[in-house]
């Protein structure tokens, strides 16, 4: 029986170690990092960049079509997850950057929509 600290590696983990062995020595630690491309902690934030692209596309959207509740939720969740990504171990800078951008695009759209509604209410 193996000691608990020496868990048997899954076939996926074995494959990733083999791939890392053929990489240049500078890239192997990055490849095998606990938040690196061999884990979900890399790929989930990477695919979340789609939200940022959608948010950038919304910058040209007419302000009367902006949903304040939707952009507020993007702004708030972006801020919360940005903070979370820096307090977890290992720190996940990919998660931080994508959520910071989600927060920024949500804030900008929210402010555009809010200013439009405030101006509309004055008229």
C-alpha cells in the first residue's frame, strides 16, 4: 500500500508529465503549475474571456438598451472574483485579470446606462 502523500497519478497526470519532460526546462514549471494549462484553474478563466469580448462589443450599444441589473451583476461579480483569485492558493492571475476586465466593462456599461436613465428622468 502506498503512503497517503504518494497518491497514484491518473493517466491524464502521467501524460502531462510526459509532455512537460519534452518542453524546454524554462517552460516545464509553468506548464505543470497548479494553476497552469494542465488544470481547470487555467481553462475556466481562459474561456471566460468570452464575457470580456461580449462586454467590449456592448460598448457601442445604445445606452437605452443597457440592462442596469445585468451590468451591475457583472460589475459586482467581477470585483468579488478578482479579490477571491488573489487570496486563494495558488494565486490565479489569469482568473484575476479576466474578472478585473469583466468588472471594468460592466462598470463602464452600467455608468453609461445609469447616466442615460438619470438624464431621461430629468426631461
